[in-house]
C-alpha cells in the first residue's frame, strides 16, 4: 500500500465495517495503485506477471459493457480506504485470453468469469476475502450462472489454499479453478402424482345407498 493509505494500528485492531459499491470514474487512479500494490509481492515470485493488466487496459475496461467492477471499502474518520477489488464478466473478455468458451458450453456451464480479485494484505485472514467471494457468488446467482471461474498462478500457494478451502476445483488447465454456484432452478423437478382412485362397484354403491345414514351425517332439520 502507499504511504498515504497506511492504517493506524488502532484501526487495524478494530472491527471495521466493509461496504461494497461499484467503481466510478473518480476511483480509477487509486484503484489502479491499490491493485499494483496488492500484487507486488506475488509478481516477485512468478515467472510471468499475474496482475495487473497495463494501466491502459485497466482504464479501457471501465468503459466496456458487461463488466462489473466492485470496490470493497472501509471508512476511517472521514476518509474512505479501498481494501478489496473484484472484476467479473459473463463472457470471456480480452483478446489475449486463453480460455476456450466451447469448453464450458460442452459441459453446460454458465460461468461468471472473475477477471480480477485483490484483497489488502493487511486485512487478509479477517474474512474479507470470503466476503468478496460471497458477493461474487451472489452476483452469479442473480445472473443465472452455474460457476465462478478464475485463474491462479500455479506457484501461488496461499491463493490456491484459500480457493480450494472454499470448494474451488481445478479445471483441465492447472491454473484455472471453478466453483459450482448453488442456486434454485427456474424449473421445478419432476413430481409424482397420487394414484387414481378406483371407481366403486355398482354393488358397493347400491349397498352403500341402502345403509341407514348416521345421524351425525343427516342435514339439520328446518
């Protein structure tokens, strides 16, 4: 994080309320700096840069349709601090993306693709990452998706442990993980009807008709 974003120890020890909101244009520069800072340590130990994209591409994403950009923020006094960022889309985006849409179509998967997920290291282990995933699952359910799909570096052990502990499983490619989204189907499942009642025989009907009526079954006298 930048020097201006340093959180006092007292605030770190507290239980701040995290709020989710959509990214707006005035957030772009500080969100870009936040993402870079989050992935700085990860990029020091990976063969290729994992995140973020170039700033040019990040700014272009804001103007594209069909992409959700969410900020997770806390308030310290009268100042708002970004502690998490998530970016997702219903379709595979970007010309440099290696994912194969036919793979998901053949398996009747309707994924919500998580393009970016960043959590402030100072808030890791406090439930923030789980809250971010919960928000993404909520969006997936609302949009009729069946899975969350994201990419993780193979040697990012901490991230892999985090996702696998939350029911993500490996797809064909070692670096892509998916989690099934539990939701209620639009169409109700098959249902068995009750047996058809057999018609009473004429003999039974006749004998029943000649039986004296129970007084309690008689209509009241006028």
